């Protein structure tokens, strides 16, 4: 048996990377991914690896600093980054920046250590502004926050804070987007208050943005997106929760002609209204649809309509607690969806991808019959993994 002490350092680094690095950072193209605003347990695992022994501390530093959280210990973190002899700043790829770390006077000024850290890490590709802690909120945003250029940023997960937005700079979504010209993936969550908006009326152009994800935003922010944002490369929309006041139809009216992929989240309101039919009607070039099977109403389209551009459908089996516990209603809904897949609506459907736990369905005669119909028309049914 090989002694672990004889393993080359390169192999240990690779092992640490796969064990401790949050792969959600690199899987933005996969469906059914949680947002990076959620707490990530891998940070604690990386910290634990680094204190096992001196050798592991040295080896784990390659992954320890890839994903930073700038919080109460930011002054100490800044000292480490500034005094390092091994270019730690160059290793940083993701930074989580709570609003508490960029509060302005009287508690913290705009020259905070968090801003200095962001400036030092010139290669950061992912920036996360998590949901504010409203239960223990003691910070204020009375003066202007600094503007930080983010030319290397590719992904932005932004939970909106009206209170922070009014200070501008790094706390303003509008300002950050104007200083991140190469962003490709954008998540927006939260509500915009009517009194604190600092949005500019001039156009925001994001030439490389291909994925836009919404979660619980209101009409004010949506109106800003629809009227002032120019997104020439947008091809994918993720709607975690139905947008208020017909927001989904407004988004599709503006961007539907250029969309290739649409994903619906796990929300009961997608089960109460036929969103799939709306998507099919407004997205003439749609190729891929992903949705939670038991949270989504099957499309009810008039006979004879066809959508030949759709080639792939992704299904997640996450349980809907509102369906009856005997599974009878779940099986009925499953059957309705598969009847649509095997019918004439999608003449060029090539793959149905199964995400989640399908073990209780795959071996049953009912599912085998559904699968057989799809196979007969040249459509495969495949298990798909979700990167964690």
C-alpha cells in the first residue's frame, strides 16, 4: 500500500481542490444550481485542511484563498494578502462581500479593508453580495462608497439591499455592472425600495452576459432591466420564483427572441399557471427547457402546434409537498408531462435528462411504458448528475 507521505505535492493539491473547493463556482451552466448567496460549507473544510499540519497548510493554501469571505476579520485578511511572499492575491477567484463589510460612516468609512482587498485581488472572477442580515442590522450607509473597477469579473450573485444601494459605489448594482464589462452570469435577488434607488437612466451594456437569473424581484428593478439594459449575448434565463405583475411575460417579450434556454425554479406558483406555454410561444429559438417536474404545470397548447427548435428537456424530481402523499397525483402529473414529450409538440426532441432521485420511478412498469414511447421516436432518457 502506498504511503500517503510519498504522494507528490501536485496530487495532494488536486485532492484538496476536489474535496474542498466549491464546484458551484464552476458550474453556472448546469441546471438546478443553488445560488452562491447561500452559505457554503466547503469554506470550513478548507480551513480545517490547512491546520492539520505544516505541510498541509502550505499545500492547502492553493485552495484556501481561492474563495474568500470578507467579514469581521477583514483587517487581518488584508494584512495576510499584503504581506504574503507567494502572491496569494493572484489565487483569489471568488469573493463574498457581506454588506456589513462595505458599510459607510459612522461605523465604517469608504476606505474599509474590504475595499482594499477587492482592489488587491485583480483576478477575481466571482463576486457575491449575500442577503443582508435584517435580524441584526446595525450598519448604516450614510456616505458614498468607493467605486471599484472589476474588469476580470465573470459572475455576480447580488442580493439587493435598498439601504446599501443609496451609498453607490461597490454597494450599487447599477455602478458595479458599469464597472464589470466582462460579466457573463448575473443573479439578482431581493426587492428595490421606492426611496433609495440610485439607478442611472442611461443604458447599461453587458456585451458578454449570457445568463440572467431572477429571484423575488419587484417591478421597480425589473423595469430597470427591461428599459435600460442592453444584453446582446443573453441566451439563458433562470426564473427561481414567478415575477410579480406579469414580470415573466415582460421578460420574454423583451428577450424571448434571443433565448436558447429557460429554467423554472421550485415554486408552487409555476404549478398554478401554464408558464411553459407562455415560454414556448415567446421564445421561437428555444432549444432547452429545465424545470421541477412536480412544481410545473404541463403545457396546454392547441392541437397542431409544433416547436421544432426544442431538443432537450431537463426534469428535476424534487418533491412537492402540496401533492398527495400517496404519490397518485405525482404519477398523474408525471404521465401528463411525458405524454406531451412523446406527442407532436416537440418533433425534434432528442433528450430528456433526469436530475435528482428517480429510483422509485425508473424500475416501474408505468415509467418503462413512458420511456418506450420516447425511445421509439428517437428520444433518449438519460440520468444526469448535478455538480455540487
